C-alpha cells in the first residue's frame, strides 16, 4: 500500500515544524535567575547604618531555580555559595572593612551579558559585637 498524496505533503511540513521547535528550545536562555537580594540587620544598631565590621548578617537570595547554586558577592568578591531551598538561598556575610559595599547574587556562573544580577548597596561602619547583636559606629 502506497503513501497518499496528502501524507507525502504533510511529512516535510511536520519535519520543518519539529526542527523549528528544537531550535527554539536550544536558543532559549537558561532558566536560572536571581530575582532579589536582601540583608537583615538582626540586632545591630547604629546612628548612620545598622551594618558593622566583624558582625555577621544573613543575606537572602531569592531565585527562580531551586537547584542551581547561588554565588554571593561583596564588591565583586565571592563570600559564599549556597544551594536554594525552594526559592531562597542564604549565606552569612561578615564585612571586613567600613565604607561602601555592593552585595550581589548570581545564580549562573559566569554571568552572561543579559543575566539579571540583583544587588543592594550598603554602608558599613565599625562594629562591636555585644554577643547577641552589634553596636555600629561611623559609616555616615
């Protein structure tokens, strides 16, 4: 039994559609994206800033991929890496120097030009640990 004319015409169209779908999937960007970053000052207090040197703060990274590790950066230097639990990854940050700090999170390494790299800019003062918190001086 031969192939009908209708089936012979449909085969090339189906093959072309299948190839187009495959190319679309290959061209799509990776799904791992960091969406937001936050830092909790916990029990730190200061007149100009709540972040002090030598004190430790949790940095929250919100992401859309629950399995790809997240890199945490302070002024471009990685200080932590964590695998998310759901849409949240957490790393502890202990600033070593007073002054301006930009904290960034990246869920893909290395970042491509179009990747979203959320950040937060903070000022750090001189911290003195109180055991349960941190007194912060300067930073203004």
